[in-house]
């Protein structure tokens, strides 16, 4: 480009060229970090929201490694128990977010929306990352909690789309865990992330499965990694009744609005009747009496109650398995390993139950990967 006949100074043209050369992406003009195309692309999401310390700590560590092009597509707000829900038929917004060294977007949808959008080619210029990581999520996703977890669902959506994935969670406990535990958790899982990407590039990472990594409450004092199976444990839901007056205006507001509407309607009918009476009197018609009769306002006789769902944290839950037969027969269940202080690594499949061959292949890879990094 030259400044000849364009009315712009050479310095201004040079600045514009510099800015344009750094801008990538679609026609909407969204700016992306410059990409080194020799580096593999890693896409990060989570269930807790883009501002969560777990995601930020992980992304910062991946960027610091200097080995990957790190992209983030995460929910704008907490979607940790959104399961595998999506937002069809509605417009969702993807807004650029500031995470140093990464190209990041926050999305007004679920975690699965984020991964589906991120892998669609509509948001990012590339078509497929080498790996999707969901985490680090706050709170365990062991056992049946996986079915509720938005974080695990994000990794599952990647697997459905043919992209290898990891979901990572920290077994956060109230009054015991602290924010610095997330940085320790990053240090624990980073070697396994490195091994995963290395073996994906070599073509030896197990196919048709995702890995769910559960980090114990005290990451820095963990007892090591353990290949586990999904248990049938879940945290106990607790539904609490909430009175109408504690629910901000829920009952009274609607009742008042309905009452006000009925009163306005009545006033309108009265005014119409009075106007009609005046017109008929002016026209000297023989009218004995005009009576305004208001229609009685309908009242809502339905019973309405309010409830709030609380998920009890592991501090207050009696750690028991739903299936009694699991209690004494299997030491390799995810929740047991986690509570014993191990880092639980569970292969997950899209099948209702992972076949023994896939389970064995995944377990063998995990053992080799961990031993290779020791």
C-alpha cells in the first residue's frame, strides 16, 4: 500500500497497516491474538463461567507453556449444573473477553453451546482444535454428578464432534478449600495435558473416549494418579420451601397487578356506561334507567408454592454409593479414590457403558502416560 493520492500521511497508513495485519477473524472485525500456525490449537471452556479462577489459572498456565494457540469459549455466567442443555431458536451473544495471551469469548449460553459454537467454524477462523479442555471446574463431578455437570457435558460435546477432550474438576470443600488450590491443581494436571496432546499428535491417544480428571481437595498433597471407573455416587439434592413474601414480589406483585388491571377495566366500563347515558339523554330518548354493571374480577384460585434447590456439598453428605453391591467389591471407583486423596482419571465413552476393550485401551494409555512423565 502507498500513500499516493489517498490524502493520508505515510505514518498514518503505516499504523493502519500494522493494526490490520494483527486483526484476524470474520467480517465483524473481532480481533484475535496472532497465531503461530506451527502450534496446536487448544480450546478451553468450563461450567463455572469465564471469570472463574479455575479457568483463568489453567489458561494462564497453558499460555505460559508457549506450546499452544490457546482459545477460550466459555459461558458468561455459571452453568455448572446445566448438563447437556443447548439454546436452540434463541440468539446468543459471543463477546470478546480479555485473557492475556489467549483469544477468548464469553457466550450467553450453556457450556455445550460454547463448544458447539466454537467447533462450528462460525466463531473462530480455524476448524478444529487438537484438544478441548473443560475446567478447572469447582466441585466434584464423580459418579452420577457427571450427568448434571455442565463442565463434563462440554467435554462430551467435543467427543461427539470428533475432538479429543478432558474435563477437570477440583473437589472443592466449603471452609476448607481456597483459591490458591486452583493453581496447585493446574500444576497437578498439566503433565497429563501435555502427554495427551503429545500422543494425539502421534496418533496413539485412545479413540472414542474422553477423560474425566478429579483432583482431591488438597492438590499439592495428593497421593498420585489412579485410573478409576465411574461410580453411582451423587450429592443429595435438597428442596427448600420458600414463602411467597421471601420471594421478591413473586406472589404479591402479580396479585396487585391483576387487581389493578381489574380496577382499570371496571373504570373503563363505568365511563362507557356514563357516556352512553349522556348520549341517550341528549337525544331525548325515553330511557327509564341506565345501570352500569361491572363484571366481577376473576381471581386465580390455583395454589402456588415456591421452592429453591440446594445441592449439599460433600462436607455434609454421607458418602454412600447408591448401589450397595459397589461398596465392597471395587476399590477403583472415582469417588473412593478422590476421597482417599488420589487424582482420579476416569475414561468416559458416548456409549451407555464403555466396552471392556475401550476401557482397557484407555487405562493402558493413562498408565503409560503417567509413568512416562515421572
